[in-house]
């Protein structure tokens, strides 16, 4: 598959009407803890039952706490179960005719809501609640709510995203949302501004309530609030019950002594010049880079890499930041434009890492990008092994937060997100200065007593003026101070102590797990590698991950069940505001996911291969495997169950067809025999992953409708399938 930008289309998405009617958001911020509830309202406006699928973003730091479903007659609670179990139960519910909801994480910060068997005129309200811990950045805290997904460069299939989960875009759709945000505690007195939307503020008792000026807005850009204030209340440590133990959250805000003469740096500036950076983004980046060059010191070395479909370096290798080199770089940057096509960011990062750099010099990179690529995890892993620190700046109205934040985290750098309506150049320059900021290493936390578990286990670099969150789990209730100790670059030792305060979670009984404990478990899961261990902890603490899903099933009465399999309806996204810098939209001319083939193709499967010579070099096993592959491909165009004659026409395995004919001759119903064969074949571990979900549903539903089977029929077909697959190998 060609790697390409997944661009919007002019045709309506799907064959019917959009089921997602509205999105309503309620949030509460108290100090650095934020809880958000997003209500998605779905209504089936068609005359057939549908499966509404909506892939949407959430903040990278969101810890999902609850999934609640309200139908016209009942309220259901979602339960977190292991991923495969959830998928199997979801498919069972679909083929049984029940309404079923499944929420799954498909990538960091990216989720898919599946609403299966939504009946005609039926309305369902689905509420997702998540918590997030904010961080102070100097005197500012940022609330960030992504609302849409911009087109991304690359192949989503390469990162495991399936065709029905793929975010699609429609230029004609308008997705509205509302938001009401209550701010309590210290931040209720902050200066509150939104660079993304027009807002109104209302003081209510001890809180400030933020809402949209016009009541609602369209989901074509991230919603952002900046809360700024000077306060001494930026660090705290609190304790709350966790089942039969206790959990501590300590949030440090360290301020280090100013360094008078930071060591020489080798700084590589990497700037995204792909088409999606067009307009304000590239103009602000251009302005910022010219200012950044003025901040370089004579003892520093530097280079600039611009990239899109390819990359270009201003210099073959890093050069001294002298007057001549800076002038040459500035002249080239003044004509910088978003004219380099796609977003092959991995090649640019690899080029920066491979450059020969001065010995015993700190290696830093400033990356400016919107981050809109699919296969970003390989880039992050490569950078994490490089010895470079990456300071990333995510720019645009719909930044891919996961990429820019994870890249910074993996390299002990730092990340900044910038909206087009903020002073982007000023924020980029301020972020660049962080390269010279005091940094602490060898960070340790001294807890009051011996904890059972600390999260994270290992702490990387800590920067001046940035919040550090750490958790610890205790069997016995601790008391006293929590202390951060670190060694600065100049060899001096830094220490900060926080008194431990008791905080009861009023929403959770003491014998159950509270929000802080669940957040600690979620952070721990992110550092784990074993899928089974991740799934086990996810089920224990009822937490979403790539290995656990939320599931809720509304079991219908027999006369209310859906009689047919649902029609798939993918919920389209609005095109991100300012995407590509112009009103034009680049059309994607290369295939993404092919449409389903006709049931009976004109060519028979048994037609000759490319040449007779090809037959001569293929073994019997190779031929049989190729025939089976073709047969499976044809099953993916299945729209109804087949007869034995159909199996012959479709190139079904001859050995299996012989067994089926023997059963029919013995008096077994032909439709039963064929249905049972196709279903059992579809469930085999070597075949299952290659079949479309719609094909598997057709076969499962047909299997469930079979009459009581004669003794031995199922076992004989099952044995024949196993014997056949063993003979052809794999």
C-alpha cells in the first residue's frame, strides 16, 4: 500500500445518515486534577438497524474512569474486560440481535466507539468520564480537549488500525459540541483565556464557570484554555485510601538556581515543511526560527533540517554559530515555506541523529511539526536510543499530541503545544530557551516509610519550572514529608520537601479504589510491556488500554432483537480548521481500502497461473495453499450462505467438498453442512484473522440459526478441516 496522506473526500461517508447527533462536554478543574465527562448522543435516522462507528481523540494523559449508557428504558454501566473477550462478546451480541456498545483504544490518545444494532429511531446517550493531571509550566496551566482528527500521512493499517476504525472526513458535515467547565480551588482566581474559541466567564460561589459564547461550536479545532496566575500553591502531596491500603500523589514544582554559563550545545532545528503546515503555521515557524538564530552562542554548533516528502540540510554537518553561518542560515529561513509534500518525519529525525557532532557536547534537537503521521512510534523508539534530547513544538488547530509528547518523553526533552491564535513565534522561542534551562538528573524520591510500589519506577530529567507527578502505594498509612532530591548539571544537590496531607475522595467509598489510585495504576500500565500483565491490571482497576476494552450489552426481548445484521455507518470528521493552509483540499488519489469484490467473479479460481513454468516450480502444497488463499479472499465477498455447487465454483478445497457431499448423501441437509463447514473454517486460528468482520458475522449468524445437529456431524467436519490444513502446511 502506498504511504499517502489520508485526505478528505467530497462524497458523503457511508450509505446513510450520520448517527452522531451531538457531543456535550462537562468538566471540573480543582487545582491540578481535572475530570471530564463527554456525552455522545446517537440516533438512528434510517429504516434499518445500523452499527455506528466513531473514532475520536482524547488527551494523551486521559485516564478513563467510567462508561455509562442510557437508552429509552434503562441505564447500563460499561465494564472493562480483556480485549479479545470484549471483541468476541461484542460479535456474539451483534449476531444475537442485541444492542451492544464497545469502546476501544486503537492508538495512544485515539479511541473507537462501536454502537452495534442501533434500531430505527432509537436514541442512545453514551457518557465517557476521564481524569487528567495538569502540570504547571512556569505560571500557566493548559486545558486541552481535542475535537477532531486531521488527515494523517502514511498507512493506518501499518499500526494496526482496521478499515472500519479509520477516521474519515467529509467537507459537508458539521459536528457541533457544547462545553461547560467549572474551575475550583486555586485556579478559580486565575486569568482565563482561550486562543481557540470565544468564551464567557461566570462567577458562581467559589468557582468560575467557562462556556462557549454562542452556546455551541463546531468540532473543527481543539478547545484550549490557558489559566495563568502567580501563586505559591504549586506543589502538594496528598494521601487517600486504596482498598485495604493507601495511595500517595506528590506533585513537585522545582525551581533551580540560575546557571550563569550553560555548557556548549549542539542544536539541530528540524522544521516540518509538509503541505499540512501551510498558512499561519509555517509563517509563525519562519519568524520564530529567525529569532532563535539570534539566541545561539558562539560556543554552540547548529544545523537546520527542513522536511516533507524528503529532507534538506542547510549545512552538511553542524557548524559554529558564528556571524557568517548565522547569516547564511537566516537568509535561507526567510524563504521557508510549506512546499515539500508529505510528512516523512522519520527520515529527517534519522538524518539529525546520524550527523557527526562535536565530542563531549550535549546534543539537542528542536522539532516543529503538526505531528500528523500514523507510524510515529518507530520514530520515537529510534530517537529514544539516540542520546539526543528532543524539544518538540506541536503547532496547529489539531495537533497530534501523542507523537510530539511521546517523542519528548522518550528523550528526556520537553513538549509544547501551540494554537494558531496564540503568539506562536513567541511560544516557540520560549520553548527553545528551555534547552539552556537548568536540568536535574539522578532524581530520587524519599517517601515517609517504605512503599509497596512507586510510579514511575525511574525518573528521567526534571526541568526548572515543570511539574513532576509521582505516586506511591503503601500497606500502612504513612505520615510525614515526601522529598525530591536531584543533582544539577553543575554538581550541586537540590532538595524539595512536601508535607503529606490526607485527602478523602468523597465520590468513592473508603473500601473501594479511588481516582488517585486508578490514575497511578494507569500510569504504571503505560510502562508495562507484557500484554497479559497490562490486561490483568486493566481489569482489576477497570482501566482502558490497548489490551482492554469497555463493553456494555443491552439484551433485548426476543421480539425486539434485530433480525438482520447491522449496516456499517462510519461517523465522519470535519476537516481541521486551516488544514493545509488554504481552502483547497488535496484529494487522495491512491487506494486506501479496496471495496468488496462481487460474489461470483468472472474468472474461476482454477484458471491457470501466470505461466505453465510457474506450475512446474510449485509443490502440491504450494498449489493447495494458493487455492485456499483465493477461496478465503472470495469468502470476504460473501453476502449469503452457499451451496456445495457454489463452493466448487468458488474454488473450495476438493477434499473438503468430498466430505460435505458424503454427509449430504448420508441424509444431512445441504445448507446445514455448508454453513457448518464455513463457520468452523472461519473460526480456525489460521483463517480467522484473514476474514472480514462482516463475513464472520454472516457465518456466525447463520450458524446460530441452524437446527439441532445430528450426532457426529460437527466433529466430522471439524476433523476434516484440521486434517486438510495439516496436509497443506502453512
